[in-house]
């Protein structure tokens, strides 16, 4: 810090604890860097082992804004986990909007005091309604509820307690905010721009420069009637924190607003008057920065150049220099330092107690005394599901978390449609006896169901031309959704299964037949005729058939040369007999190929080639993020990895491959998807 800035502080500002807590941030980061480096390494290993579908960043007020910056940055990285900023104020008030069964969840809770009403309510809510969720608590108070509470499980708990000096004594969160944000970045950023210790050291040096210049030059900036802070991407959350700092420390006497750079034009710009100062947090990303600079220029033209203050690189026209350290997420605390200093300067100028702007009691440092309402834990909700096959019916009872409670298998009675309906009704009655009550029921069947008429087309069941859903609904006295079994499989795996966290999931069954389903954002794509996913009836690729001299076989659908004839389980055996003259089951072919049998190796390679070509066609039409394999052939050891390697030679140049996974719920996934349909009828949701 320069002598002049030190003189400014000694003239009065340094009498406030808040000023000293702003100034201490570089030294806190520098000393904390090596410690969080070691801690974050352990956390990253833990995250890799736990493989979450969703990661929530939770907190209230300033602590919630940490999550906004983190989610904006981390969702750029590849991987199945999706990051969400979930304010505890929303989670506690509307828990049903967030908590969903079947999702592998990590809840990261931020808290300076760790004792706010919402922090405690969140812990209680998760313990009661999501005990299987993992938790990571990051707090500045080692004696807080966040630091000390045990986790009832079965989810796991990790806790990070920051240095005690980050537990700000002043009203405003300053070093607590920045150090919690940087600590979380150290834990979750898969590719930090520098090793963590070096990164914290470089940020500390940059912060020293920003603070020294700030306390020297910012007092000359006229105090406005209103202040607006704008930023894009990770800097949107930073803009929100900047606005809150000024609003808080000015005790509301300088109204503030915040928005994204582009969002500001859509109405919020109405806040600007002749005595408003607009601070634009210019991105380090050249593409994003172009929008920031355009908005700044627009405001300057409309309201005057002195109304705009640009934060960023001076080379890019900034008025206040903010060094770039890596990227916008890692640099974001440096932008917030400016607002912290402005808030102190203006609060002091207004004659306000900077450390306690609300001494009259309007607001308190730690929000407490909020009347909390416990979310009643619903009695056990149960759902029944049937997987109706050509040879057996699997009946399964599921609880509210889609965990199986009871199941049985019975031979399919299919001499007539009426007999089939009676068999289904009997299985439903068994489920009801197990549950002790009537149940919502969902059913998966091997066949097509017209989404308009509800009529079925089935090859192995006497249901063709019949409206099974309507007929069962009439017998049972309630809506009974019926869907294709492959589509039930896709629905299950896209929601809490191997496809969780991916936007577009293709569930591909490789068994007695070949079929699948498409889910986008967890919902089934039904199409005009209910056909999406019926890929077993794509035509075999002419080039592969010719090169390998493969047979063209009549398919059960009435066509010749469908993929199902050679890629299904019987199809692999057919390939073997054609290529070697030997009869073998798929598991024998795969095992002998793995053991080095050259003939079986050729058969297995041919099957993989055909499967890769099939998925190539799927990608040309669906372009899935993730392909989940199910059915008996998915149990071939290492099949997903083998397919990943082979597919690289089949895709178009420059095209990204989907992630290949084996079904998380195995043979039970189809019936689980049917249970999801049953649950949706109760909750009024549409999964299709």
C-alpha cells in the first residue's frame, strides 16, 4: 500500500474493522493457499469417488452469490455433474422444487457464521428428506452448526473451516466472501490456471495492488445517488455482490441494482438517471468483453461518459485496472474488492457506522429468529410397476425414492388378450396386497403404442390393436400409463441412472431384440407415432455388409436386413454361425474372443463394427450426449470401453463422441422407468 493511501486510511477509514478486513485479504489468501491446496486435493479425490449427478452451492445473501459465480464457471467443464446455485432461502421455502429422488446429490453449504436460520434449516431439511445426499460445509466459524453438525447418513460429510480472521467482525462479508469463493474454486475447478498455492499467491499480489490504488484514488470518485453493477458469466454473481455491499454499508441510502451486461437492456436500465453511476465488470474473455464494452459505450452515449466506470484491463479501455489472474471466476474477487472499498468510503462519507450500518435493528450481522416450518415427512409413498414381457411379467413395488421394496416374476399368460389383461390385473392385486393399499401403476411392454389412439402393436403379446392402458384403467379404476419397455429403460437411466447429468440420453437395449428410447432433459421424446428409439429396424450399412460378406435376414417387423437381425443376442449368434460355421451364445463368443480365439475375435469385431455403425446413425439423428447400454449384451465385460474405441473410427471427422455407459440399474431399469410413469400420474407431471 502506498504512503498516500495509508494516509487516507489513517485519516479515518482504518478505524473501521471493515476497512481492516478488506485490507487483510491478500495476506489471508497468501497464508491460506498452501493449506487449501492440500485440503482441495483430498476433496477432489472424494468427488471423483462419489460421482455426483448434481452439485448444489447453497447459502443466503452474499453466500448465495458465491454459488452463482461457481456454477457459471464450472458448468463449462466436461463431465456428468451439473452445478447449480441454490440459495438456502429458496431451498428452505420451496424444498419440493429442488429435492428429487434418484439423484446422486452433493450439497455445498457456505456460511460465514454457519449459524444463520437458513443454514440450520437446510441441515435439518437434508437430514430428514435427503439423508443420502453428500455434504460439504465451508464456513469461517469453527464453532458453528456448519462446522460441528454430524451427518446422519448414508451420505458423507466433509467440512472446511477457514482461518478465523475470515469470520468478519464487521456487518459486511468481505474476506469471508472472497476466501470461501476461492476455496471452493480450489476444490471444484478441474483445471485451475496455475497450481493452487501459486494461484493464491498471485491473486494476493494482484489484490495488494487493487487495494492500494483503490484507497488512494476511489475517494475522489463522487458519491452517486444510485449505483449499478453489471457483469457477464461468472462476473454476474460478482456484480450482484458488489451491489449488495454498497446497498448494505450505505444503509440503503444509495439504492443499487445489478444485472448481466446484456440483460440490463431489457428493462432494468430504467433505473439509470442523471445521478447514477454504472460500473461495468469487463470480462477477460475477448468474446464476452465485446458485449461489456458495447453496453458501456451505449450508457456513456445516453447518459454521459462520466456515468460509466469500467473495471478490467486498461488496455481494453478500463477506468479501474483489475489484473487478470487466470479467468473471470478466479479474478472475480478482485472486482469485488473495488465495491468493498467504495462501500466503506461512501458509508463513512454519509456518517454511517460502517461496521454496523443498521444499529437501529433493521438488519443484523447474522440473520436469526426467522420462523422456520418443518416440512412434514410424507408417509411412505409406494408405486407399482410391471415389466410385461413375452415370457414373464416382473412386478415390482417401489418406495418414494424409487428403491425396490418387493418384487416377483410370473409366467406371462398370453393365449388371448383377455387372458393377458387378467394376468396383469392379478399382478396389480399382488402389489396392492404387498403395499396394503391401492397403488398408482405404470407398465412397460415390448411394442409400439400410438401416442394418439393408445393402440398397441406387439410381436410377442396378444395386444396388437388394443388400448391396453385404457382397458386396464377401466378395470383398476385409475389411470394406468403404458409405455414401450425400452423407453421406460431410457427414462430410468436418464433420471438418476447412468445418463444422469447429461441433457440428451439415448437408452439402447441390446438383448433378444434391439431398441431404445430418447430422453431430453429427463423427459421422453415420443414423436408423431411413438417411434423415437426404434433403431433396431434401421437398415444394415451396405458397406459393412459387403465388406464382411454378411447375410441379410428377414426381420420380425416384416423387413429384411434390419440391425436387430445381427446386433441382438440371437443376431450375434447368427453372425458366429455365418462366419465360423459354429453355434455359440453371445457370452461364449465374447469370452472366447477375449481369450484370444481368432475366429471368435473376428465375430466379435464384426458385431462391434455393426454396433458402432448403428450408434453413428443414432448420433446423426439424435446426437446424444450419453448412450446407455442395457440388455443382456451390455453385461459383456468392458463393452462400453471397447465401443468407445471402435466408435472413434466410425464417427464423422471433427465430431465429438457421446459418453458410453452401462445401465446403472441393470435389468431392473425398465420396471423402474415404469414406476416413474406411475409416480408422474400422482404428481401431475409429464415425463413424455
